[in-house]
């Protein structure tokens, strides 16, 4: 047995290396977020995403739709039969049976259900002389089957095992002698609609209909998608408000590998997040200073210390993410998106970490330098620790973490980040295409002929620092084959260049209006192959109206929404955008590597209005407004702050005025051509023309004042946004020293 081999002998190391070769394959860094809640916190808006509910476990990621609203985030998993199904001629001997195939396996769905705080599925049964239960003996005539293959006879809104419908619970059935509307057996259409929310039975795998065989009998049913909300691991949080307090768990089983991650926020300058010690070995993760997190351990070769230093304070009462990993090859530490720190294991060093006693979270065995603040989403080797449950029996620790920016607070919108302050909160709209106190106010600019905005990408700081290192970090948004872009535009010009992004490796994506005004999306992911071209809208969008375009790419899948139309396309192959170079709105010059049609649209540029433009984390219009003169943004031609909706109204009014002028000219021409004996008519016409000119003058003055008022309001909005961002920077860099004995709740 391995335990009988001397710990430090060469034979023990050989055995360990063989075991490690097997075990290392199971240690995988999760590339995708665990839930839609993570994407919301990262600033994403609604769309299709891949989530990985079991983290670094063996299951593949699931592709879901994240419906991200102000107050709720729903993870939506669709199946193969979302349309209403009409049923006739079915009986218990020959029932109608429908199987539901979901876009995920049973194990993947089980992981999602287990992770989620709440899941539900709506089922609607419309009936005409089609009963759900036999009124004489209660025998089910129709039922559904849960994920384990068990027959279920409750129809929403009721606890499992009770043969009733929602109206029975609410005492609102069409006939109070029955517990379901359909059991009244009426010739008129009735329905029993409810929500199934018992997670152990979801999702619905099959539905069986057995009472539509009688004369005039028929039914129609709709089974909605599986919808889940909340993330039990993400918001399992505790607050440490006494320096000597801590949570105790069983000692780590981490001889060969350890992978721990968590979020924290604090105002304290230091504190121990976790510690586990043995006779000689130990492992510890701590906030060693206001700007540094340290991961230290000893496996018998002496202490090893990895430290990540932050350019800004980490004790700023905001959430920060920490991940530490150690295996037989190396150890690494990452904090937020700062450079990853890696150290390799000595080739002749000890491999097994031998710990005893207990794992301390939020404190140490010596009860010194305890942590004051909040810790949440504590995960170790793929296991989510239930901190809240343990806090219920621990003095000095409370469940949850109070604050305005909680998991359910929809305070900041459109990728805005909620920032806690000592009194209240503020919305950081830096990564949002919108502005204003809640990141809901549009940022728009009107482009004249030849105008353009070019945003120059900067390489991620971690890439610059680790250019020669063997990086094992969680991939950043630059390394994933994932794009998210959105823009609103209004123009009457075609062809036109809306948006293009290019890389140093001759890749590009371009969104253009073709010669006929139709929208085209070009993806050039490999310089040796032809680009993929999609045309989601064949009609002309150069119609002077405001149009909204949202494009997402997940690997080969491209999801496009134009106004209210949704379409999905598949790329010929998957490739990442490598070494992002620049993003341009409007006129593009000197792009010989682009295809002819794209280059032609780029040379024509764009004349009209852009609003709320976003590409991943970049909002180029806001960058142009807030960073004039910066090397990050290049502006050419005439650009004016604007509002597309107001401009649309103004354009309509001006077109009417132009039409009125043409009518006046026609009347004048008619007057000059009239006979001398039509002098009276001519005088009337002249008076009419004079009156029209007066009215036009008044209207033009009104429009001029309206336009000036708009520009004044836009300038005020801009100044307000700058003051908010200045306040955020001041708040972010502010650090107040704390007394060592300070004890308080943290928000």
C-alpha cells in the first residue's frame, strides 16, 4: 500500500508520479461560467451562452439562453416541441405520446437543477370534452413523466402526488365539483394551466394524452422550456464581524492536488481567508496587505510563497475573486484579471501535502489576523462549501452579506456594475454602452460624410506580463471564441460601413449595408479561406428608421437579432480572434486585406446616427466622448452628440417643411403663368405664400430652439456622467486605515 512506503523515498515519488499522471487529467479549469448569474455579474446582456454547472467536473458545458432582466436572471433550456400540439382520437389503449428532447443530457440538467435556487416549467392543457381524471374513480386519463421516468399526475401549482390542478388550489375551477377545469367535461374550450416547480421531478420528459376518442373530444397542450434562476453556490455568503471568529471544516483531502476559489470583500488591510496545517506541512491564502493576496504552502521542501499585487486597493468594499491551485507540476494564484503567478514544482521535490487538524475559513488556528468582511462562493476541488449553514452555529459570523448590490438587486442595467459605497451605491457604466445614474440613458452620435471613430485595442495586462510564461489562467475574453456586439443605427445611405473589427493576424468581422441596403455580416477568421457571409435581412434598412442589431458568437454558432427578428447561423469553422487591433465605426481607409464588397462599403463610410454601440467590453461611442485626444480613440470628420429618436422626429419635420417649400414654389410658378384677368386669384395666392413663409419661419425658429435645448441637455448628461465616473475613481482609490480591534458588519 502507498501508505506503507516511506514518504520521502524515491519509490514513493515514483508511485506518486504514476498516480498523478492519472489524476491530473481530472483537474480541468472551467472555461465557461457556471451559470447565467455569473454572466450577469460580468456585465453581459440577454443572449445565448454556454454554461458549465459542474465547473471543472466531467460534464460538458450546456448552451442555454440567459434572459437577463433588471430584477431576475432566467436560464432557459429549450426542447424540441415548443409549439402547441392538437390531439384527437387518443384513448388509454392507444394514447397520444410525445417525448421531449432537450438540448442537454440528463446529467447536465441534473447539475443545472442542483445548482439553481429555483426551477420551473409551465404546462398548459386546453380541452374540449377531454378529461384529465376519470370522475368516477379518479383514474388518470392523461399524465406526464418526470426526468427519472416516473408517472406524474399533478398539473402545476400543486404539490407532488395530489391529483389536482391549479384551479383546485385557488378554488376557481369552472365547476366546483371538480379539481380541474377539464374534468367538467364541457363542450366549450377550457384549460388547466400551471407551473411545475418541484425540482426533483423536472424537466418534463414525456406527456401522455388518453381522452380524446369521443365525439367532439379534442385537446391541445403546450409544454414550455425549463427555466431556472439563482445560483446557490454564487451567493452562499457569510460575514465575519469579529477578528477571532472563523468557520471550521474537515481537513483538506489535497495530498496531490488542490483547487480553491472564492470571492471576498472587505475594508480591513489584512486577514487570513483559509488555513490548514499539519505536523510540518501547511497551506494558507490571505490578504497580506491592502494591495496583495498571498498563497503559501509547505510540502516538506520549505515554505513556498506566491503573491499577486494589485495596482489598486483590494480592501475597497467591492467583490474580488481569488483562485489558488497546487498540483504535482506547479502552483498558481490569480486575483481578478490580474497577471497569473505560477511557480513550478522542483523535479526532485516532495509531492504529497500531508495535513491534519481542521480547515479554518476566515481565520487561523492561532486566532491571529482573522478576516473581517464577507466571503462567498467558496469552492474547493469542485465542491461548493455551505458557508451559511455553518455560520448558523458559529459566533462572530452571520449568514449572508448585507449590501445594496445583492444578488437580486436590479439597480444597474446594460452591463453596468453596482458599486457599494459607505452610504448607498453607484453604478459604474464604464463597460456599458449606456450612461446615466443607472446606465439606462442612450449614448448617440451623428456622423457626417467621411466621419469615423476608431478604437485601438490594448493587449491585456496579463498577456504583456506573462508573454514568456506557461499560462494556466482562466481564459480571458480575448482568448475565447466568443463575441458579443450590439448597435442601433439610422441612415438613408447604402452601401454603408456600420462596424468592423480587425486583428493583427488578418482576421476581421464587418457589419455593413450592401448596395441594396440589406444587412450583411462578414466573418473572416482564417486568411487562407473565404469569409462566411450572412444576410439576415434582405430588405433595405437604409430607410431612415432606427434599427437595432445584436450579434453573438459562441464557437461556430452565430445568433443574430435585427429589431424583433431572430436567426441562427453556423460558421464553416471555429477560430479565435487573435491579437485584437482596432474597431471602427463609419469610414474605413487602407484596408487592402478586406474583400471588395466590404472595402467598398468602408470607403463609403456612414452618414446617419449611431446609438449604444458595444463590442464585448468596449463602448466606442462613450470612449470617443470621454477620451477625446486619447491614443485609444481616433476621431475623423464631424461628429455630434445626438439622440437617434429625437433626430428621427426632427428629420420627419424637416422633410415636411421641404415639401411645403416645394408646394410654395409651385404656387409661385402658377401665379406667374396666370392670365392678367386672374389678378384677384393671384393676390390670394401671394397672400397664401406669404403666410406659409411666416409659418415656416416660426417653425424653423422653434426647431432651432428645440435643437439647442437638446444639445444643452446632452452636454449636461455628459458632465453628469463624468462627475459620476470621477466620483467612482475617487471612491475606488480611497483607503482608510482601520484599527486592529475594529469589529463591524461590512456591506
